[in-house]
C-alpha cells in the first residue's frame, strides 16, 4: 500500500469489520471508503470523517449480514443447526474425559486435590476451545458466509440462553458468574468464524499477489 | 431472465445513476450521485450488493481501473449499463407510467 503525504488513516476496527463481512469486493469497498474518508478529513475535519466512516462501516456490515443470509438462507441455517448439534456433542466431551480420568486414577486425585481443582478450571477453558472449534467447523462449511453462519449459530445460543435466564429469574436467583460464563460460548463461536475468515482472506491475498 | 423482469426500487435508482455518470461511474460517484439526488444517505455496501446483483442479471458490466495512492493503492471498479439493462429501465418506466396514468396523486392522496 502506498501512503501519500497527508494521508489520514481511517478507523482500523471499522475497516477490519468491513473486510471481515464483505464476501466479495472488499478491495473496491475499502478503496471507495478511504477515498471519501480522505476527502472528508481534508475538507470537514478528521472527527467528522471518522464518524462518517464508522456509520458507513456499520451500515455496510448490517447490509451484508442481511443480504448474505437472504441469498442463501437454507445453507446458512443448515450450517448453523449442524454446528448446534456438534456443539452439544463437543461440550459434553470434557466432562466425559474428566470422569474417565478421575475414575481411573482415583487414588492419585484423592492425594493431589489441588491438581484436581486445577484440572476442573482447565475444563472451563477446554469448553471455550470446544466452542471455538465448532465455530471454525461452521465457518469452514459456510464458505464465503463464515461470519453470517457463525453469527446465526451464536444468535440461536443467545436466544436459548435468554430464555433460560428468564426461566431461572422467575424460579430463583441468577448467578452473575453463570450468566457471564454462558455468554462466553457465543463469543467463542464467532471468534472461530473470525479465525477462518481471516485465514481465507490472507490466502486469497497471497494467491492474488503470487 | 425473462423480458418481463422489472427493476426493484434501489436497482432502478442505481441504473439511472450509472446512466447519468456514464464513464465516471464507480462506487464513490454512484453513492454520491444517489445521495445528492435522493437526499438520503446510502451505504457503500448497499451500492455494491445491488451492483453485483445487476451484474449477475446482465444489466451492468464492470471493469477495473488502475490503483491510485488516494485509495491506498487499491483500484476502482467502473460500471456501465448494458443494452439489456437499458431495456429493463425502459420496461420499468413504462410499467410505472401505465400504473400512474390518470391518477392525480398530489390532489387525491395528499
């Protein structure tokens, strides 16, 4: 990328979001946004230009999410539902492994209780890694719509969790830690989508340069 | 695509903008032309999504320009309307004219 004199860098996160969600033509879109951004920055001021850039980025991402889902509703839904089923399977695995290990070496764990609690904490991280893995699988299955498929799956989980929170709130006391922990799952899934999308974008850029 | 396909509202606006801009039509100019004439803010994503759809239908064609420093070394994508696109605009106009013929919109429905 060349940088002319007086070049003002647009908001990085906004540009990254556009790149992440634009299935095609991210180069033209980012070029157009940069051209208008530079124009606004020199004529009206950087603060206005940054606000304009963010507004355009948010609208563009929202448009791509909507149009991406409408263009392939079935394949996106199938990828998300498949991911949901896979998540049910994967999320139970750490528990099974822990049970098997504790049963096998019962005498060891009873004398090393600290190690046991350390392993329990490690299980929470394994759970997150499992969710991220599912996000990656869903993103791989939904080629070109990685972010939309993983966000659909995250939305399904959020809806289920929202329902669970309402049910628990009406039947007892909600633990804040439990709520925070539950919201980590959808986040990890979307992160999986981000990883796959970023890798694919890098591969495309590398191939076009080669 | 049949000969009875009409353009949607935003598709119609985009094709008209391309016809106005002639060989200067690319993302920035198309977006600005629509904003100036319709007085509504349009996202660049909406412009490209519609242009891609129109290109798939064969109503517009695109080609790449040279990369420029103002765009961070990225190239422009220029668009032009095809004969099929012009026919679609005419068809849509004709249908709208037929539907509004004889209606006194300002007096009757304001």
